[in-house]
């Protein structure tokens, strides 16, 4: 029985999927911010309507966020949303 070889991850799933290093870095940052926002919403026990009020966006945008639709959010918007719910966003180079 032939098994597929195990390929070690680069540490960034987007790089592993073939995105350029620059795009993979931005996508990873967006994914991390979205995960932290979803985590905050869950920790606070907010409904989507309550989260929308706190984030200053519509409920349908919260739905996109919760469902992981990363393509609908710019990095700038995600930093803004994280700041609105009290998360401190830092960039490390």
C-alpha cells in the first residue's frame, strides 16, 4: 500500500498552498485577527446582533466574520474591529 509522503509545513498554511510569501503573510495576519475576533465574541457570549453593535458593523458582516470569510475583510478593517473590542494589535518584524 502506497502512502502519501508527509511534507513538513513551512509554518504558514498559505505559503504551503502556493501563495507568494508576501500574500501568504497578509493572509495569515488576517486569519489570526479573524480568529481572535471570533474568540472574543464567543468569550463575551455575544449574539451576532450584540457583536455587530460592539463592532460598529452590520449583523451580516458579523456572520461573514464568524463564518471565516476572510476575503471580505481587509487587514485594516480587522485591525479596526479588534481595537473596537479592546484587543491590542501589535506588529512584530
